[in-house]
C-alpha cells in the first residue's frame, strides 16, 4: 500500500465559531464568565449536539452491536492476534499510551506490550485518539489526510485514498472508508507476506482480495452471519458478508462509543458560567489571544482540520520519505527514515512536514503527543509550540525509550532474520541508531526546522500554567475509562483485545 497520488489541493474546514471575522482579535478579559471579542460578540464554539454526528448520533443498534464485536475481535487481523482495540484502547484515552505502537506480532497492551520473537517493526506514527471521530465535520482521515472525499468523483468509491480505484463503492461515510485500511497494514494488522493469505494478498497489491478474505472469515462464523443480517436487513439469505459492511458497522460503533461532550468546557459553552475556574478562563483567553492556539485549534472539536508543520522532532522508523541526499549510505539504512507528512499526499512544497491538526478533546488523556508521540509530557508539548525550532534543536531523542531491550528478541531457526541488521551486542544499539538517526543529523533536522510555520511566542510560567488548566477542562470524566465497551466474548471465539481493566488488574 505504498501508492501515492496527487491531490487537488488541501482543504480546511473552519470550526463552527459563533463569531464573525471581526471577532478573531480577542480581548483577554471575561465579562460574566464569557470571553468577548472587541465587537462584543461571543467567541465560544457552539455546543455539540446529535446532529453534529453521523446518523444524527443514533446509528441503528444492530450496526453498533456488530461494530463493537468487530472492533475488539482479532479475527480482522491476518494472523488473528490483534484487534482495532489493541491500539485504540477505550481505557487508555482511545489510544494506547505509547509513542509508537507495536501492532502485528505483539503481546500485551499499552506500555506493557512486547513483541513476539523476531518482530522488530513498530507503526511509524502515533495511534490517534478517536474521541468524536464520528463527527460530521471531519474531512480527512489519518495524520496526513491521505483519505478524503473526492469531489470530482474520479474514483467510483467517492474518496481519494491510497487504494485509489481499488477502494469499493458503498462506503457511506468517511469514517467507514477509514476502517478499510488498518487491516491492510503489515505492521498494524495484516502481518508479513507468507504468514497468512491476507498478508500475502496485501504484499502482492491485491487489496481487494485481502478484504474479500477477511469478509469470508466473518461469513464463516454463524453468529456473525446472523449479526450482519440484523444490521443490514437488505441482505438476502444467500448474500455473502462484505468488508464494506464490516467497515460501516465499525464506523457506527465508533460514532457512539467515542462520542465525548461532557467536559467542564462543554458545560461552559452550554451556558454554565461556573463550570470553569478563573484560571481555566484565563487559559481560554490566552488560548485564543496571546498564545495563538485558537488559530488552528478552533471550533467545537478544537481543530481546523488543516495541516501544519510545527517542527515536531522525528523519532522512530519513519515513513520511508526524504530527499535523495545519500544520507542512508552513512547510516546503513537503505529505507529512508524521514516522515514528510502531508507533502507525500499533495506533493506541494508548502505541505512539507505538515500534519493534521489534532482535536484537543480529552487531550490530557491522549499522550504521548505529536504525530509520532515525541512528547510524553503535555506541558512539554505546549512549550514546544512557543518556540518550535528551539525545542526541536534542544530535543533529547536518546531519552525516549521507544524499544526497551526486552522487546528485542533474537530470531531463532534457519533463515530467520530481523528487519534491520543488528550491530554488536547489546542489540539495542542498532535500534537506537535507527530511531534517532534523522534527529541526530543536522542537515535533516534543519529540513524540519525550515518548514515550521510557528512564530515564537513568549509566555510566562504562570501563563503556561493557565493554558494547561484550560486544556484539562476539556477532559470528559466519562472518557477516563470506557473499558466497559470491551465485550467479554466475541463471535469468533478468539480472546477479545484488549482485556478489561479489571482483568488486567488481576493479571488476566
């Protein structure tokens, strides 16, 4: 799935701010607990309502139930050993609490996840939180926006995507289209060529076959056949299950499961003047004023859905991008390690190292932060925005424990090999070199710095504290632990992934 395409230009959707253009310049003051613009207009986003979500917030119950089972069932992975919920754990902020996930070949969950023998791959970008992912305002998916609607209907599916013409029709929402792709990633869910028919189909660029193989698995499980017919009554008795239907059910479940609009901030925008503390209100004023955060983190979801380069340090294995500078000859890594972000979708120089603005809903729960999880402290992520280039240059990549030594296991058996050649013992040295190579290279680090779109901002420690207090007001108490979403069993009979928090505490 390394196909690339040229987009017709980036798009952004402005948040639903209840203001006119003249209200952009904020006066950092509070009148009756509501911040105002110089024209006296409110600058609060509109509260989230049912109509802001797919299916008006209420997908058919049978689709939601089916999607719940599919989300936590390892049957959708090539080797039947990982589910969507493994990296999007409802008890860990709908992500997994690590910078770069271990997908295929791992065991355990979150920071305790370890690799199986000989597995050395990690997903090169941070597992995105899913809060309010079923909101209608989303206009792209993934950190680089490589999946988005196709207004010109060049492809019958109606979407621009890495699958291009192979993406089937019938995907009625962008979120459903997104669900088609994690199962095709070798490092996420599919596995490696030769390990299973799905992985082999993907490796041979037969993505349609891969989806059909997974659908056939589901169709072979009697309980799934029943559930699919309940969720999609238009199916005939002899109509086989399709992966498009599975994707639609996954979207329906996520729309309900990860809706989050019960934070103190939500109460405040709905009119409760006491919902935020004085410090949090000062943080809100700074957020939309002096700190300039609201220029990108706007609207009800606190995102403009645009793409911005903010000089986040490059750590991890990267996406195989980068200019042909010959640096791999010095490093020994023939696979380029940079991640050029949105540029690899649009091929517009203005998009170099740009990534989609994340929603800040429940941001205190969704670390590590940055497109590759480079920051494991929220305050550090905030301070990076104040002087991104200085932060980039001061970043200590060696302090990030991306691959603890006990995760690297020498493969055994004739013909076994690791993805990357190891240096002399200890094995850790090779992985440290790979994971920090781009950041240690001054020339490559300068490319990231030159693309940064952030101007330096000077804030006092007290002002940073106020900003952080405001960000914590975005935490929905119901989002702290939603492990109740994880079913005790799934139709395949495989163990659901992840396990519920209580089971973890008991060592299960």
